[in-house]
C-alpha cells in the first residue's frame, strides 16, 4: 500500500520532470496562423526580396544574430533553440516541406503581429525592419526542402 503511493509519487514526478526538460509538441504546423478575417490581406504581401543565395545568407545572418530568432527556432531553424524548450506550443521547425503551401505573406503577418497565446511575439517593425523580415523569410523558406 505504502509502496504503491511512493511508486505513484515517482511516476507523477517523472512525468512532470520530463515535460519540464523535454520539448512540447509543435502544434499542427501546417494549419494557418493568420486569423481568417486577415488572410486575404496577408496573402497580398509579396516578398520584395528575391530568393537569391546572397539574400538567403543575409537572412540567415539576421535570424542567427541581431533578430534573435535562433534563440527559439534554433541556429538551423529546426525549432530547437534553448529558449524554445519551455514553450508550448514549441517553435516552428522550418524544415518541413508541407510549409511550402503557406505564403510569404502569412509568414510576414506572423512576424508583424505575432501568434496570440504563444511565445511568438511581434518583431516587425518594432525589433526588425520590414526589409530585414523580408530577408529572414527568404532564409526560412530555403529550409523547407532541406533534410
Ligand atoms: C521566444 C521564442 C520565439 C522567438 C525568439 C521567435 N519565435 Fe517564431 N515562433 C515561436 C513559436 C512558439 C512559434 C509557433 C507558435 C504556434 O505553433 O502557433 C513560432 C512560429 C513562427 C512562424 C510560423 C508561422 C506559421 O504560419 O507557421 C514564423 C514564420 C516565425 N515564428 C518567425 C520568427 C522570426 C522571423 C523570428 C525572429 C525575428 C522569430 N520567429 C522569433 C517562438 C519564437
């Protein structure tokens, strides 16, 4: 009887312990994050920066530096940055081919407005400029097909 209680206490502690150090699941990454009412407008935003090697490199430098995206999304954009470990839902892993169905405009909307109720806050234009966000988006999109 007493042993049963101790075993139960251990089980509870290990479940909570595991969730405190492990990563929460990514929440349906392919579902839209732009509210339905804003979707049409969001999709109208076209990326002024072309997906060239030079722009992708500039975007990566911002993502892994000044813009601080890496702290949650990880240096390689796999959603495994140290600050993301405590977040539920966990940060987006950009190495997901399914994300190609989302538009640059949807990413820009999220970077501008954040995602309510999550760790993803608004970055542009408060923390980064629209031009910097555009460059970062070329980098994020370059990852969808990478293993
Ligand atoms: C404090 C942690 C944190 C930081 C820093 C952060 N993000 Fe996020 N981001 C998140 C989380 C968490 C999600 C996923 C939320 C969800 O699933 O609804 C997310 C999701 C996203 C998405 C996915 C949108 C979609 O439709 O799937 C984009 C794009 C994004 N972030 C871009 C950025 C960029 C660019 C930066 C840097 C300027 C950045 N994030 C910095 C936590 C962060």
